[in-house]
């Protein structure tokens, strides 16, 4: 079954906890990226496309609310 390949991945991720009152991130970037390498390549590509789409760095600094 396709969903079974992600049971180990999901079980290895920590609980997020309260987002606005957290004192530190529940997982560091290095550990998160190592866990994400368990994803199927198609799923990795989709995840990275969404990440790039939501990145603040791609928005122009000269933009206005208009």
C-alpha cells in the first residue's frame, strides 16, 4: 500500500506543540531534511515545489498592496 511507506517517516517526526508559544523548534533543519529523504522522489519534488512557491525570498521587495 502506498501509505505504508510513510509510517516510519511520520512516526519519526516530533509533535509540533504550540506554534506561537514554543521556545525552540521541535526538530532542527538537518534532522528534518534527513527524514524527508525517506520520501519517494515524486513526493520530494512536490514538497520542494510547494516550499519554493511559499518562500518569502521569491517575492519582490518593491511590491505594493495595490
